[in-house]
C-alpha cells in the first residue's frame, strides 16, 4: 500500500509539472563513470525494457536500438548534464557604446521533460542590456542548448539561462521567455496537441513595466528576409 501511494504521489508531481529546484538535481558521484561505462549500463537497461515489453531484439530493425538509445542519452540529448560541455562565453568590451537592449529571439529549444522523458520543443527569446560588456550572439544559442540538453522542467530551464547570462555579462539586466510544446501533454495523457507552455524570467531593469513591455513587443515582430 505504501509503495502504491508513493507511486501515485510521484505521478501526480509529473502531471502538475512541479520542479524541485532551480539547479538540476545531480548526485555527488554523477561523473564517477566514464561515458563508455554509462553507455554499456544504459544499453543493458534499454534492452531489458524492450524485452519486458515483448519485443524481439533479434529482429534487424530492433537489435541495434539499445546501443543507439544509450549513446543518444549520454552523448546527445542529456549531454548538458556534463559541466565539461558548458560553452565558454567570452565577453567583449562594448566599444560601440550600444546602450539599448539586445534581443536574440526564436532560439530553437530541444529538451526532455524530466517527468516522462518525452521531448520539449519550442523557442527561447533572450534579451540583455549591456553594462559595459557584450557576448557573441551564437553564445546565447549555445547556452540555451547546453541547459536544454538534460532532463528538464521549463521553469528551471528559463531560470538557468538567465542566471548563466547574468554571470557571464556581470549584470542583472537579463530576460528570457520560452514558449514550448511538451509531448508529455501533446502525445499522452490529455493529448492536447494545440497547447504550449510559456515561461519567463526577468532580472534587473526587465522587472520594470516599460522595459519588460519593450522586450515583449520585440519578440512579437515578424522577421522576414
């Protein structure tokens, strides 16, 4: 009975989309094993799941799946768990004295819901106001990608992107809005394919109504070429 109750509680957490911390929950020994060792263990676990489901892993189409999934988990979609993959965001002096906000919008987000391990797909929009330094445009995309490549909740991802840029740029004046679809909602459970989730984090001047409104107006603009 106790185990059934615990399972129900954990499942309800997933359905209610609750995050536990602004930091990704990691064990102290998270990097004790090498990537190859992790792949070998995960490969066996995936094989066991597939066999339990009744799949015939001797079939040509399936026999390579455990290894493919294990490599994908470790080296691709959860690669952002490894701090060694954190992008180096070099900053530069703002020599041209640009004092308005800089907005990088429509950054592609590919992440994974930590409650059901299903994809989160959407767009991130970032802005900052320089206090003397600037960062390369592509680095903002790389920061989003790094924090997205881990089991996530969207709220945490939004906060992590802002905090990282605040640290890199040495300013509180950073904002991020993410609009994404969660396949744990779109493809299972309620199966609502139209809904998306919007999260935001505003720091420094972006907490002021006028500055926040300017940012939100910018990301509504159509970019045409």
